[in-house]
C-alpha cells in the first residue's frame, strides 16, 4: 500500500436532482460539482477536447454523498414524521417549522418514502447558462438531471426553445470526458418525442418560413441537428435508424427551399449531411440483410476505412496526438452478439480496444494533471489514473543484459509514506512518461529494474523506447522532468499487442467458433483418427479401490476411446463429482472447451492435462 492521504471529497453539482435536496443519503442521482478552474474553458476544450470522464473529478468521486444537509434539518424531519404518525390533529395541522419540507405537511399521513419524486424542470435560462460551461460539465449536468426526460417528452415547443435544446445537446455530446454520460443523454434523446415529433415538424416548417432573419439562422440549427443524428447512429445504429432516417429524408427539401430563397448553406453542412446519409444507407442495407438487430453491431463507415492506419503498423506506445487528444482514436465496438465480418476485423478490433485500455488512463491522468498545475496542494494530491514523481533527473546510462538503461532519480519527499516493499509503484515493465515542458514534448520508458533500497532513495532504472532514445541527446543533466506512471500495467499489454500484430490471419485458432460464431464444437481431429487416452495417472491407487477402468484386463490395456461413453472409467474411480466428470468428458471430446468455476471447485484437481496421455 502506498500510504498516501486520500483526496478531499469534492462538492456536489450546482444543480442536483430534487431527490438529493431532501437529505436521503442513499438516494441515487447525485453527482459531484465540477470545480472551477482558472484555465479558460475554450482553451482547455480546444487543446484537450477529450474522451473518458470529467477532467475536474476522479472516478471515485462520481458516487458523491449528500450528507452536507444540516443535521438539525434531517433530525427535525425524522421527529416530525413520528409526530405525524399519531392521531393528534392539532399536531398534524400545525404549520411547518423553518427548514422542513412544506409538501410533507400537505399530506400529513403520507410517509416521506412514499412521496413522489419532484423533478426540477430545465428552463430556458438554465439551458442558456449551460452554453457557457465546458462540454464535460454540460453532459454530466444533463445526465444526472431528472428534468431532461421531462424536457424531451413534449410533443410541441417553440422554435427558439427547440433550437436552444439542440445547441445544448450538441455541446453535451461533443464532450469526450465522460462517455457514459453522453450515452445516457443520447439514450434519452433516442426514445423521446423531441426526436420523433418536434424535430421533424421543425424541419418541415423551415420550407414555409417567410422572415428572412429567421431563415438565415437555419443553417446553424441544421448543422446542430445533423451532428446529433450522426452521434445517434454511431451509438445506437439499430434502434435509432428509423427515426434518423425520417429526419434525414426531410432535410434535403428544407435545404433546397432555403437555398432557393437566397440563404447560404455552408459546404461543411452539406458534407456532413452526405456523410450521415451514407451511414444510414449502409445501416438500412444491413437491416434488410438481417444483420442489424442490436446496437452492438460494428458500424464501419466505408469512407473512413481508407484513412485508418493499419493496426499492424501502429506504434505500441502512445503518440503525441493521442495524449493531447488532437485526434479521436478510431475504435471498433466489440461484437458480443453475432459474427465478425472477417478474421482481420476481429484482430483489428481487439488490438485497438486493448491498446486504448492502457492509453486511456495515461491520457486522462495527464489531462487532469494539466488542469491542476496551479493547485497549491498538487504534490500531496492523489490521482486515479497516474502516479506522479517530481523533480526527476536522468543521472547516467548503464549497460544491462537487455541493452542500454538509464538510472533516474526523483524527489522522495512527497512519497515518504510509501512502503516500497509492498507498493505497486514502479513495478518491472511499468510505463512512465517524462516531460519538462508541461507535456508539449515527452519521453516514454519502461521500468527495467527496481531495488527496494534504491527506490527508498528515489532511484530507478528505466529503458527508453526507440523514439525517446533519439531525443535523449538533447537532455542535459540539469534538466528537471515531471514523471508520471500509468496505473495500467503496460508489460501485460505490450506482449499481447505485439502478438496480435505479428499473428497471421490464417494462423488464428478456432476461427470457426470465435470469429464466425459457429456454436457447434466438433470432436478433435486426432480422436477421429483413432486416438486413445490413458487414464491411469488420474487413478491415485487403482489396486486399493477394488475397481479398475472396467476390469482387470482393461487395466493392463488402459487405452480408452473417449468418444465411446461405455469405455470411460466411473466417476468414483476417478474421484470426481458429477460436474467435474461432465467437465472432463466435455474437455477431452471437443476441439474447444471453456471450463469455469469459483475457487475451490476442483478445476486444477481433476483436470491435469499433462498427466492424461493421448495414445495411438
């Protein structure tokens, strides 16, 4: 254990749901407040526009507690509840004290737990205020507000209010800091009357609009609608294709009418519309084929495939653009229902997802660190995704069995409570990133050796990757670096990623079952050719049991055709229970078998594959 102090709990959000205002500590729907930061939000969004979660908070704080309500108020409500349960009318009719919920006294015999949950409506001014906030804060506010579903449930609303909602939703969906919140917001939008009724009526109404000033503003609002539709079909390709198709079919007529009346339609808007049309046509084709049934379908944009780097040539280490989020990573969703189009797509999908699994903590940790540079308590602060080492210096190169490594020293004062003998810090193979200019440039290295005595003095040996070694020539001994270590154990990822890049498609085993999802598992080919198994090693003491495989003669010739159930030894002879016997029979008679069970159920006890000898 590191022995470091936990971070301070952060404040709740500016607009908590109504349930959080009534003092229930276990009620859902709370979220922490995103702290204000001196860095302008536009600058942060342009530079770090981002994937993952809110940069102002860690994952551990997303289950914020609502115990900040004055203790007297909570106890007052509890006491009043007991009083109301009596039959004294005078007490039931008395006015509420200050701090008590007035609505509770409107129905004196109703228990607090039975009261309907109040929904705070999202009004025009509140939505306008969201446009001044960061996208990450906007999406978290919407996702945790009970008023969003109510807002989008209306069948009619004024045009200016509808346009404002589209602006806010587009800004929320542009956040890459909390993708779970984005999915939640899009899920509410997908099933709303706002999408099914209000937006189509609004788009059709553009054709008959006669006020020039209003017409000239339509291209901007159309761009917002197209962006929302693209987000919807990307996240919910199966369940949203019908509504999005209808809207997309209405937009060209409105655009033509606006263009005929002299309104300038931007080239980017037309390109985005064509892009969404292409995606929807692709989805409709898959739907007709019957392959678009659930939202886990892999949506591959045909025009985007030409610009995607081949996964076999991608670097294992993160790139500058990935760390600074100048480019959004191209990821294919894992297909959990249905088959892959090809083995190449299967390998590509898992390579990218596995690589993003270790890149994301480093990216989000560095982003959170950059947002906290002016924090006075930075040296004492603990981050979720990275570990920080201050005043790091590259001391000297050394020769090792793996090549040139470098001895690096860091400041141990902020780490005086770390127990290095038990700590997971700086394990062999861990990935570190070093920078001396706020991560405008950086070096990547892995831990090549760790000694407890050296770590106590702040010394560790690092092996820099090939690209970083070329930059070491410009490093001076006096240069002070900020070193961050990702919590994702890089050594475990690196070998698997390298293997996925090197394996040939035809060499991937079990393609018929894993890639093509054929549920029928055949018998091993060697058994069909007359293979036999020797079960003698599994019988601990055959003579003591009084029972051989089937007879004394069978024990002298213990070659069993496992495809013939009559030749199998009994479960008593093998000392197995029913489930273990079934698992053993399945494993030895199938090309592919997955055996699972909790600890202590005898997986290793009964299945000693190296002891059971196949024979011819």
